[in-house]
């Protein structure tokens, strides 16, 4: 009990003795009434009409100096001297007034003069649930050896709630876990919580358990308080180093500079001294390619680049790292480090031409396949996506295949060898990287001739004037014809057209050289 409560009781005792002496002399009239009011009631609220309940004459009350003489600390109550109404003039805190005492009763002594009367008025302070259960400490640490057998009990701190009766602590709860349960023992009116080990502990699997003990009161709604419990599992020197991750994954760009830090693996060993000192190594006989590209610091666990990283050669590296302590015998563990290489646009597309028909007949139909084109890019994703195009003003086009990056070079329109007998086709392959890279390739296509042109005379029709009595065999005239075609298709042979019954025609008297077109008389 605080000094304030003791002081109040001493003061009440002194007042009681003084009043007893006084009353024994004047023989006053006294009465007893009782009121109740809930704590935290608003200031100014009426507790009761004392004058009415005591049967005092209100009309003469003001002249009798009706007042409270003791029992109201800090002027929590006041009585109206005119009408005898008792009201609240200070905030009531049941826990401050009575602590855990129940019921909480404030005894007021009131005095009226002429004649002097002393009246005892009791005011019971009704508890409300305005306090939550509270543990003296927010955190509790318990150390338990992993060799402890199930069934062992460990006493836990109790929660305190200044409220009384149903509003005090009624229930304890423990968060669900597989290793511990909660047992409650009654000690008088107090409930004592115990932590009970249900399942054996294994420090190698879990060296620490986090529990939450919750205390609830019986109010409506209930209020609660929590205690965070940390169980440290004690161990002997039998721990393997433990990596912070079983698998580490990191991405680096290709062409990364040498001596750049890639990742640092970390491991812990809860043992002390050399048993907890850890060193790192690559596992087993390392692939020469990996040992040429990466280094590992045995103390810090930092992995750095040693050589040239090329995505097109290898897009992923898998390294196994071994952590060992320096105990005797040493304990160890392994982890996997996956290093992914991020592609950069450092490769130009490549163009491959297959089945190229370097000679295309001029009578080929549109849609005729001239060549198969495939484009590749060793880069990946957009860096490896290639768009292929042709030079302008050529009678060819690219048709994409059902397979990515495959095209057919096909005839777009009819050809005319006599107009164009040769084409230089420029293929352009451009990737979608940033910045894009391009490759160019030129295809040469010749147009082969077909006999699609008639010979044409240099003059048609042609008029000849002959003299009579010419000598047979003499050359009269030479005709000439040309053909736009090529080779045999352009070779011209001459002959005279002699119609039937042509005895009377001039052609009956002429002959023509089929090779050179020379016309002579028969």
C-alpha cells in the first residue's frame, strides 16, 4: 500500500477520535446511507441526494453549514450546502483509491450545525475494465539444453491487472507451436503459468524458438497483454557451419570487368573459438573453365571475376562452395552458387544462304523460290531477334517461314531478261538490341533467256527494183533481221516464202542464203 493510502487512514483515524470525543459531549444524531458510482464517471455527475435520503429539512439546510469533513481526498466529492446533493468534482480511479481491495468504499463524514449532526455516507466505487493485463517485462529469455527431456516445466512471469474480480487476469494463452505447451496452476486466487516442453529440441534444426504468452482479463470486451518469450537452445560443440542460403543466385552482365565482386557467401557456426572459425573453398576438383573465370576468398567468402565472361559461350555457372570450421575433427557444409550471365548485344546477326539459284529463267512465275535464307544471332531475347529486309527496286521479296528467322527469297513479278539480265540483291539483317547491330550480304542473280522474242527485220516492208536479163546467181540484195533473245534463241535463219502456184510470182526467180540473208537470182 502506498504512502498516500496510509496517510489517508491515519487522517481518518484522527478525525474519528476527535469526532468521538465531540459527540460524547453533545450527543449528536447520526445516520448511515450508501451510494455506488462507477469509476471514470464524468465530473459533475450526481452521486445522490443526501439531504433527502437522510430526511433533513432542506429549507433550513443552508443555515446549518452542511459539509463534508473527512473521507474525500483531493476533494473528489462535494455536497451542495443548500440542497444536500452529493456530486462528483474529481475523476475517480478505483485502482488509485483502493488498489486491489474489493469492494472499494469511500466513507464520507458530513456535519450539519445547529444542532450538530454527523452523518456517515458510504460511496462504493464500481470497477470498470480500464486496465489491460501487463507483464513486468516485455521480453523473457529462457535457456534450455537440447538434451532436456519432454515434460520439463519452466515457470513463467505472471501478468498483473489493477482491475478486480472479473476484470482481472482470467486466462493465459500460448501461441501454437510443436515444441511447447502451457500449463496453469492455481495459487490461491492467482494463476501461475508454466512452459512445458512437449517435444525434444534439436539445436541444429532450430537454435531459437519465439513464443508469445498472452494474458486476458474477463472484461467485455476483454483486454490483453503479451510477453515475448525467446527460448535459446543450448548446444555442445557439434555444429556444422550453416550458410545463410542453401542456394545463392546472382546475375552478372557478360563482358564484366575482371576483379569485379560477384557475390559473397556467408556462413555461421554457433560454436566458440576455432570451432566457430569458418573458411571457404570451392568443392572438389574445379572445372578449369570455372577456376579461370572466378576466384573465392577463403576468409570472406567473396567470389570475384578473374577472366572474360561471354554469354554466348556459357550463360550460367554453377559453383559448389564448401564451408569448414577449424575444429578437430572439422565440421563442414556446402552451398550452391548459381551465376547467371546477362546477355549484351555484342554479336551481329549472321546470314546463311542455302539452295541459291544463281540463274533464274525469265519465264519463271511470281512466287518461284530463288533461295532459302536463314538469319541467326548468338545473343538472346531482343538482342537475338533479327529482322531481315531486301534492297529496293528488285523484283524479289522475302517470305517468312513458319520457323523463326527463316525466309524464302521468291520472285515478286515477271522477269524480262532483255530489260535486266542481272540483279545485285542486298540482304540486311538487323537485330532488335539497343543499339541495333546489322549485317549485309549481296546475292548475284542472273536471268536466263527464253525464246520469247521474234526476229525483226531492220526494214519491213522492203521494195526492190530489179533489172531484167540479170545473170543467174548474181546477188541482188541482202536482208537483215535481229532477235533480242540470247544464243540460239537469237540465231536467225532466212528463207523465202513461196506460195503455191507461184510460177508467176517473183519469188519463183529468187533464192536466199539462209545464213546471211543474201538474195540472188536463180
